C-alpha cells in the first residue's frame, strides 16, 4: 500500500492545469468526506493524539491486507477470522472505548455458549437426547414433554457420561453457530437460518425458567457494561416463564421481570444508564394474534412506561409475513405505540420482503432493524435521512446469516458515506461467540468503513446510538452528558503504548 | 412468493387513514420506479405483449428461488449455475433480443476454450509442457524460447498422446477458469486473478501469430453478431504480432490488423454496424513507457480515426499503478485522446485503487470500466450522472474475479435504481465460458435487477450501449435507427409459445 501521492510537476508538463487539477481533486475529496458520518466534526488536540495512535494501527492492518489479499481476513467468513480479532490493536482500543448504546439485540441470543453450559449445572434440570439434538426442562419431576428418548436429570446424565469435559463440549456445541468450515456448513441462508432457529428452540426452556430469566438479563447488562456499553434496548418475544411445579406465567410477567432486572442492575451499577424493552413477537402470525399482541404491548406500556420502548415483529423476513398484511392494525396502533421494525434484512429486490422498507417508513417506525436492502431504494434513503429514522446495522449478523460474505460489500459503507442515521449493534452476538458490541464496531471500522475514516466516525456512531435511542428528551440529554464524561475519561487516560 | 397485496379494509378499522396510507404508498413506489433506468419509458401494445410473456417467466424463476432459497442459483458462484442458464426461458428470450453494443471486452478473452483448442490444430505450432503448465509458439523451426522441457510439434505431441480426446481436454482446461469446485479453487481474489492472468500468458503466443490474429477478431465479431450484438468496442494491449520466421511487427501493425478485420467483417455482414478499438496497455508501467504508449495512441488515431476510440490502462487495479501517478501525462494527452478508464474495480474503500474513480472522472473519461466501488462515493455518483459518463458493468466478471459472490449484492442494482448511465458488457466471457453478452444480460436482469423491472430496462440498456458508445453524432444516430429496426423486428416476430 502506497501513501497518498502528491502530484509532481515535471518541468516539461508542469502546467497550470496540473495545479488546477490537484486543487479540484482535493476539493472533491474534501467535499465527499464532509458528506460522511462524522465527516464534519473536529477533534480536540487530545482526541487527535488518540486518533494518531488509532489510525497508525488501522493503516497497518488494512495495508497488510491490501498487500496480501490472499490473507485478507474480512473477505472471509467471520468464523475464519474471529479468533484473530483479539490480536488487533485497533480492536483493543475499540474495546476500551465507550460505545454508547446497543439498540438492536435479541434477549435470548446475547450470552454465549459458555454461559449456557453454566445454566445446565443448575438443579432440577432434566435433559432428553433425541435424533442428535437435545431438549431441556427445569422441573421438580420428570417432564411430560414429548421426547423420543427418556428424560433424565442433567446432573445424572453428566455424571454417567464419564468424560465431563467431552460431555460439556457437546452441550456447548448446541449453543453456538461456530464451525471451522462455515462454507460447507452454511452454503446458503437456508442452512444458516436453520441452525440459528434451532438454537432458539433449545435455549427457550433453559432461560424461561423464572429464576434463570431474572438472572439472565441482569448478566446481559453486566456483559454490555463490561464492553463499555452504557445503555441497551432489547427486543424480546416475551416468552412465558415457568416454575418447577409447571406453573406458567402470562407474558406480562416476563415484561415485569425485565423491569425488575433493569432496576436491580442500575441500583448495583449506578454508572450504567439503563435499558428498555421492545416487545418483538414473531412475524409468522395471523391478524387476531397480532391484535392480541398489540393489546399486550399497550398493557405493558401502561404498566412500565419508563422501561417500555415499543413494538416490532421478528423472524426470518423472507419466510414471515410482510408488514403490508398488517397495515390497518399497525396504523391504528401507531397512535399508542412506537415502532422499531425489522425491514429489508434480505438480498431480494422488489419482493414483498424488500417492500417492508416502504411500510416500516410509512408506519412511522422510529428505527429500522438492518435495512440491508436500503441502498437499492434511493427515494427511501432520502426519506430515512429526512425523517431521522435510525438504521440499526449488524454487520457480523448479516455475514453469519448469509446476506454477505466479504463485508466490504456490506451496505454500511454506503450508509456511512451518506451520513445516514446509523447505529451499530450486534443482534445475537452470543450465538456466533462475538463479544457484545466491540467486535461489531471493529469489523465495521476496519473491514467496512473507508480506510480514512477515523476516531470521528467511532465517536459519532456512539453518539448516534444515544441520539436515536428511545430515551425521551431530558433522559437523552442526560445520557449524552454521561457519555461525554466517559468519553473524556477515555481520551484523557489514553496511553498508546498500552496497546 | 405471494402476489402484491391490496390493503383490505376490515370494517372496525376501515379508516380514511388506511386509504390515505395506500395512496401515499402507491405514490412512493411509483416515484421510486420512475427514478430507475427505463422507469419513465412506455411500452407499445406489441411490446406489452412481449413483456407479459417475459415477466411471466421472470416471476416464475425468481419466485421459485424465493420459495426455495437453498436452491437459489444466483446466490452461488456463476460456475455452479452456468450450465442451467440455457434452460431458462427468460435467457432464451434475451438471447433472441437485439442487445445493441458490447463496450467493455478484452480481445484475448472473448472466444472460449473450444475455439482455442481449434487453433492448436494449425500447422507449425510447437508446444512445450513444463511444471504442469504449457507453452505454445508458431514457428517454422523448433523455438528457442526458454522452457524446462523440449519443444515439440503440437501435431506430434497430439499423435503420441494415444488418447486425443483426453489430450485435447487437457489442453482445453488450460483455457478456461471453469471448475466444479469454485469455492476451493478460488477462495480469494488472489487465486482467481492468478489463474486469470495465466490464461493470458498462455493464449498470447497462440493468437499473436499474424494469421491467427487476423482471423480471431473476425470470429469475435461473428460470435457477437450471432448473439444479436451489432457493434463492439474492444480493448487491446496491441501485442506484437509475429510470423513463422520469427519476424516481429510493431504494435501499430496490430492496430491495423483490427482495421482490416473490421472492414472485412462489415463487408461480409452488412447488417453488423462495426467495431472500434480502445488501446489499453497494462497499468504496471512507468512514466516513460506511458508516454510512449500515448504517442502510439496518437499515431493510431491519426492512421485510423474511424476505428480508434481511445485509451485505457488495464490489469488488476489493486496490483497496478493508480491513475494519480500519471495525471500530468494523461491530462496533457486528454487534448488529443478520449479516455475509457477502468476505475473502482475493487472491494477496497479509501485506498489508491478506490481513488481511481476521482481521477478517471477528473481526467474526463467518457466511460468507466466497472466502477464497482462507485456507490460508496455519493458525490461521484452524482458527477457520473451529471457528466453522462457511461458505467460499463460486467456482473459475471465481477463474480468470477471474486469481487462479489451473491450477485444480489452487486452494485448494479443501485445503478439501475438511480438510472445511472449503465451499459452491460461481458469483459472476458470466453475465459469463463459465458456467451458473448446474453449471459450477462440474463444474470443482470433476473439475478440483480428489481423483480419488477421489465422489458423497458432491457431495451434501455441496449439503447444505452449505443448512446454511450464512442460513435460520433451522425454514426450514433444511424446506429440507433438500425437498432430500432432490429428491435421492431424482434417485437413483431415474437411468439411466446416458441420459448
């Protein structure tokens, strides 16, 4: 990789026109940079020093890849380079950097397989192995749930396995999509979504045991906090919680468990700003079910207005119902509820899935989940910017779930170039063993963004995550003040030699 | 795949707002469609009938893929679905459709491996096998060219092989990138470009034998004509031609051979409009060499002003010199020469390769080859449109040469949505055994474009190829008149039941 050239005026051709050319070119480059996210902000002297360190490492990493395309990590599947990320100095800086909020995460996909294995050490857990898969259930007696084989206590099964390390490794493998041959295991979206959905089927009975659920989300917040994230908006299906005796609670109880966990966490860690809930049931439902869910959303909002952000519909977009089927109901409910719709999480163009972008925008969504297909819609790109609709980008998720292989083709680069209201998030980081937000920031910054984009884009992305959050006016201001204090501390304590 | 929904007004929620919503949505969809390439043109009644047939088949193909994502062809490597393309009725219609011009093709990569094998049956051809590779040379005596093994007459080698079918299959394999395991053979751009460049090393001595060269380009034009292409602009390195006795001709002779071949072809096939030459030497050169080439370009232009279109620099962009190194010389020569620069054929963003887009535009290029990276540059996208710079898009090439795997991620979709001055071309179709233009049109139309884009986009792409050609005013008009006649004939003779 060569550094930027100055045009040399060779005497014979040293024309005024070359000077003019250079000036016009510089102006063009400058104007385009100013269009980009963070491109008009200025760094303080101290920030500039941090930036020098950051960019020296960024250039080294990118330029090594440019000169050695065969080894360029980001052109491969995430699983092929995830173990190397920790070696990156840019990553280490990003990990220490305050990143604001995570606004697009699904509750049951956040903590990784090691955490899940730990859950399986709890008392009263039953297991049933069948057809190369596994089922769990907490109960005070052997479960009645259908299973081809017999249910047994997990503690017994583990004991009888003789080799506990091997046994636990097998259990662990059920709770990660990681594989060292992603090309063969996930040739298309069909296979990646297949494994992805199976994960949720397996984890559901583990985490919906009431005592686990209450602790799980507390630990989610802990993990985000330790990754220098200060605020979270979490999407939840609000699955019914249950007790050992088989008691099943209504969904409202699940929402209340969130409220409890959030309050407990903020009490324990007052430097953490908080969290809100987006009720996000499956999009594979009929109209009566939707109406029931909208009614529930209203009830939750009434019960916990502070902790409730709004409503969404989730699941593989291509395989679920398009928003247009629900317009009358969603339009009506938009008087009471804020929307945070998934839309355009697809490679298809001109299909009903792709059309979800129109409906999300027209239904007044506050943010769009993914919006991967947005660059194919120039008019909608302008609308998103004009209406200030946050775009929740999850690069690693889109790579693992087969929308894009080489992340340099991810549309985030286009969003950044046009200063769209982007926020970075991590979707389901536990399922692909990414950390809660830093890996996504890292891949976005080094793998996707313009080589020249610097600390300003990172800071603006962190700020965007608060600006486009569901926090209300005063709370938003307060959160930004808190963020700025964290940021200043990061800048003031920065020591390049530590990395 | 469901068909487009009408919003049903359910009595209880049948509000004026749903009607308003539907109207606003329809307006938005319409406005966006009108922004797209071909989106403002109207079909005649007869064209509408053709379009109905075309779109019925297009919907069937796309919707089958949508419902069966595991088998969706275009998400795989081109080599995994190329054999199936012939089965497509959309493809068959496109093959019969007049497609205007091919404006981005490299002379030595157009005819496929079967054609090359035929060349190896000519007299006086010597061969040398070394290190799993092969070298050829036409000569009236055993060549002196360095080779680890001995040179022998190809006719003898073939005879001695005992199994000629096997022998020819082996020879053929040297002249195609096709493999049934593209994921393993071409994991990154390094490997695909490696094999791609080796092809050129092998074919060079075969086609630069003067009698072959003169016939080769004649046969190129024949192949384009049989694919319903009426005009070609070909890029050439202008390699030195040679005779059996070792005589080597200057590059100007190669250019003159083009002139001869073009005239002979148009005389033999008066319905073909013609061809022009773009002199396109390697970008891995120094300034003195560049100046020599620019001088040669001027000489060619002087000698054959009708057949000479302009100048370009070629080779893997990431591995070659960026345009900025040559600005003083290219700026000076822009007074005499038209440019058709390759630029932005890269996944990198913010590197010198990516920056070639700035310089191509500022140097006044008439068209840009590939411009794959253009969507990351919003300001340059506007410039391209404002200045009417043709964008030469080669989807299959970009897939085979590792820029993009799932072609639904190809930036062409964005160019089409914004009505950029796109022309479709095929780059080096022979090397990946695609046909000369129809396969590229097919993949672009069914794999990349909006599901709803129809005959209007195909017609406009064909018209663009003449509009953005190097033809001068009167000739351009004449070519378009000729195209329109071909088009009317295609429409008038169209019989849906034939497909």
